[in-house]
């Protein structure tokens, strides 16, 4: 874990995996084949890539029931509580249609409508997280999306992890399909005999999924392409080194390319955290991943002043930011870029991963400069509403026509003037 | 102008120009060179593509003054009124930071911050519209964006159209740079000696601009890539054929690939509009463009019933939709997808292009299924706020730890449990 200066920050930046030219071509070919041959292609690729021979690729009620029975009842309760917290938070994000009226009878406004159909990609294997189901499906449900389908790659046994199925069922999503990779993205975007096409695709995936999402973007909408996870901790003498270290490691265990950075003005905290990180690291089950991440992308940046520390934090625009200082709210007010901000000693980052309520789909790789967490807003779209009154048009027709002509658009001017007949 | 059935709709669909492989490579090369050589590359390409030898590529106050003097005072007043209307509408779109509190002291919320720096691309030549300046800059200003710069290609004489400069000056934007194409997009995204990099780039442009925006996307944010303009008119016997025809032509004059479609249940209106379109077409200055557009992408769809007509409208998801029927508001309530909806006989589409207030940057090519007009929201981003109380963590620590372990993330569980020391 390097102790570095603010000016070395750029050495930590990792870009999103863009894939190789060969991977891109392979993804394009798969998409084309699914477009042409539908279900049959999806099945062929599922056999080829997942080693599973799937006859019926929609999950049946029996499979849902089996998953439910296999899961500990106590855990189902925790899932239910987490889902309720997530729903409650996202309900506050709901936006409504609005309009304003003028005395002349003109009405201007904005109509908000849900996207009609959304597909959620849930990764397979060890990264098959029930929390991914919650974080993508719940905001879509709160937005009012009518049709939500989940795709997720099956294991060799043709099964989908029980946690994912239970999470889906708790939310009432009964369209879950066993397919992954570019073939699943293509099926969502263009439809097959079994799946009707959706309008938007969200959810994380490997490089093939990311490339496929980029490829279908425009025909459907997609969420952001996520890079490796990141945490920045802004801490002072009030922070406990063991807690900060544990939080840094919780990001490091995600991925060897995850980045965990402490920014502090307190040199003794810096030393304490470094010692604690290596001490705690030793006993982690995901030791190899966490160690690689800490060695390569872990850092402690010691700043001379609080303003310098805050500038550093803003430069990083981290996905997760913890503020463990004397006045965390005051410091938060000065943070301009971060995906999620965790305040005070009890807001350990994993609190937000599953349970508190805010979304865990967050902008990575510094994109918090211009991107936001996944919100209900990502599942609605707006239409402008313009109802001009006769009086308003009569008053403004000449101005609008003149503006049109100055932009060289005569037919625009004439469209306005065609109404003049009415008040002649 | 074809009279067609709803089932023929797909024949009207045009996709966004993706450019050729050669164009893509050329754009990649230009971006790379601007990244490496900054101002010098921008100047070289401006000479090569725009034929202008630019010494100082930032517009000077003298040039602003000259532009202002060259414009009719009456037009300046119209511009000011339009800007005020646009600002007033967009101010209603402002979103605020919010939080909720729990009795145990937990605070959850969402902080809204403006994007720090935005670059607006304004096309050159005959498409150099003051309204483009307004529609991109005003929402950014309302969002609170601190640094806004405009780039626009100069003419051979090294000058920028007066209307664009006056519009910029009316809004207080004094950073206007003479550069266009991929070189301007690269300068905005990566910065040069003269321009500091921005975080988001908006505004329309030709295929090179669109390709360059796609290329830099991820390093900065971009707005949507717009396809050719579209209008759909839903009209019944209450509509006047001449007015509908004039409105259809106002879209057709934009571009030979623009699409203008009437959807109606009234056969005599259909006939009347067709006749009026060809009659009005003859005297248009942009006859060739409008004629090509009407012939190729103009259509009249006669439906048997109102529900069928509304289904057709929803399938089209048009950029502009006019509803000229007996009960336009009731019909609007049943429209799920459209960029902007113009209600009643006085809401001719050009009313919205410049003057009424809503944005004219709208989703094209059916993307209104999942995209929105440009709004103030496009110039802010959100950060989740999580301040967990001691009491909340104490109550939920075991659940969160259990959830973490079920997802296979031990370090997450330990981060939570590291706080247990505090209440031992």
C-alpha cells in the first residue's frame, strides 16, 4: 500500500475494459446470429459458453419453489427487510408530471412516463448477487415499468443460483431466463420467440456483456458500463485505524483492479491504517484478490491541509466515499463529485451495498464528475407539453416567424403564419 | 406522399448515421493528434477542413461587438424574449438535494451538484442557429454549471455567424472558440493550451462530430446522438388541412431524411392534407430538400379507429407530435412515447423550436421510448448520502454481515463487525 502525494493520483486511474478487436467481432457475430435465429442461437451459445443444455430457458414455478425451499428462512427475512429499505428510499426519487398555466390559456409542462419494458442482466457464478436483482429491479418497479425480465447465465447443471431466484420472486418478477453473455443481451434488445424485446437493459456483466451493451445501445437504452469498484476514505484523528482498514479491504476483495484510497491530514492515522490493512488482509478468504488490489491500487495520500484533502477527494470523484472526520456533514457540503457518500464512523460502506436503501449501482472510474447512481429517473422518460393558446399565438406569431426566417427556415415561418387566417 | 397502413410504418424508420470505417479511423486519428499536439493540431485541421487560417481561436470582445452591431435591434429583442421564455421553463426542472431522517438519527438522502464544465458544439454554415445556443446553454446555466464554453467552426473568412455570437453574449457566455469537427470535440474532451477540458459535451453536428462524441464518451459525458428530425400529427375532422400541411413541411425542410407523418381517422382530411402539402411545397425556398423528404419519408396513415391511431402514434415514438383533435388533452394522456407534444390548433411545431420555452433538443428515431428532451437534469449529477447512526448499525450489523457472507464477501462482513468493538 503506497503512501503517496496528491500529484501521484493519476497513477491509480484504471480505465474501463474496452475489450479486444477479436472480442468485439465475436460479440457482433453473436448478436447478428441471435437477431436472425432467435431462441435456437441462444441455446447453442448457452451450450457452448455455459456448458448447459437448456430445453426450456424460462425458469419454471417449480424451480422458483425449489430455490425458495433451499434458502434459510432467516435469510429470506433479511432479504425482505433489505428490499423494503431499498424500495422506501427509491420511492422518494419519484418525479411527477407537471404543468404551468398562463393567463392567456397557454399550458406548458412535462409529462413523465415509465419505460415500457426493461431487461436486467444478473451475472452468474460467484458474482450472482441477490442484491444486484434488488438494486436494478426495485427502481424500475418504483418508476412504474410494466414488464421487467431478468436474464442470468445458468451453471453447467442448467440451474440458476437460488439467491437470485428468491430475490426475483420476492419482487414478483416471474420472467427469469437462463442465458448470459452477448447472446442474452441480443435476446433482450431484439427479442426472440420466447422473449419480447425490451427498451432498456441494465445490470453488470463481464467484458462480453459490456461490449454487447455498447453494441445494442441506440436501439435500446443501457445503463452505464461499470469499471472496477473504488473507495476513498477521508479521515482525521477521530477515525479508528482498524475500522478504516476494514472498510478499505471490503472494496479490495471485490476485484484485483479495485482501488482503495485513504486521504488524511493525520500522519499517525496513515501509519495505523497501513499496519491494520496488512494485518487484517492475512486472514481474508479472498486474500489473493485483496492483496493484489491493495498492492497495485491501494494508496494513502497524506495532505498538509483539510482544503487540500477535499480537493484531492474531488479530483478522485470516487464511486464510494467515506467521510470519517470531526464534521462529516460540513465536509460533505464541499464534496462535488462522488457516487455515494458515507458519513461518520457507523456508515461503513457495506451498509450501503445491501441494506440502507440507496442504490449500489454507482459511477466508477471518475465518472461521478458527470454520472449519478442508478435512480428511478433512469427508468422514466419525459415528454414536453406545449399547448399554445390563440391569444399567445396571435401575440407572438410575427416574432416566431421572424426568428424562423433568420435561421433560414421559411416553411417554419409559414406554418406559424398559416394560422393567421383564423383571426383575419 | 404515401398513404399507408399502420403495418407499413417500419418502412419509414431511418437509423442514425454510424459513419464509414474510414470516417471512424479519420476521427480517431484527429482525436489522437489533438491529444498530443493541442492547439497546433486544432489550427492545422481548421485550416484543412474549414479553409480558415486562425491565429487566435478564441472569439475576442471586438468580434462580439461587431456581431452585435450587425444584427437588427428588433431581432435582438426577440432573442431576449425567447431566452427569457426558455429560462423560465427550464427553471421549473430544477431538482434539489433532499434527505430523510429516522428517529434513531440515521440520515439518507441525495445530493445534487452541477457538472463543473460543459462544452457546447454549435454547427457552422447555414445550420448555425442562435436557438441551438439557447437550448444547450440555458439548461446548463439553470443547473448551475460554472464553466460553459462554445465551439463552432469558422467560415473561410475566419468568422463565426453573428447570430451565434449575439446569442452567446446575451447569455453571458464569453468563451467561444472557432473550431469544428472532431478536432473541436477532442479539444473539449482532453483540453489544449487554450481550452481546459470539460466534463460533458452537448450539441448537434455532422457525422464527424457525432463519431467524435461517441469516441470520447466515457472520458466525458455526451448528450444523445441525434438522427434526422421527425414530426407526427394526430388529427381529426377539427383540423384544417392547410395548417397540418404547413406543419408537416416545416419538418420536411430540415433535411431530405426528415420524416413527416399524418395519422388520422378522417379520410377527407387525409386527402386535403396531401393536396395542400404539394401545393405549399412548390413555393418553398428549400423545395428540393422538402420534396425529397416528403416523397421518401412523408406518409399519411389512415386508421379505422381512434385507439388504432393512438397505438400507431405510440409505435412511432416521434420526436415531435402534434395533436389536433377534439380533445387533445385526453388524447395526450394516452400517448406514452414522444419527445414533445403540441396540443391544439395553435401549437404549431415551430412555436416550440424557438420561443415557447421547452427544449428543442429531443429524442429522434423512436428513441423517445427511452429518452427525454434535454433538461436541466442532464447538467447535474447526484450523490447518495448515507449517515448511519450507532443505533441503526447496532440493530442491523448482524443482518448486513450475514447478507455479505451469503454473497461470499467476508471482508464486507468484517468491516461491519469491526464496529462491534464500540459497543462491547
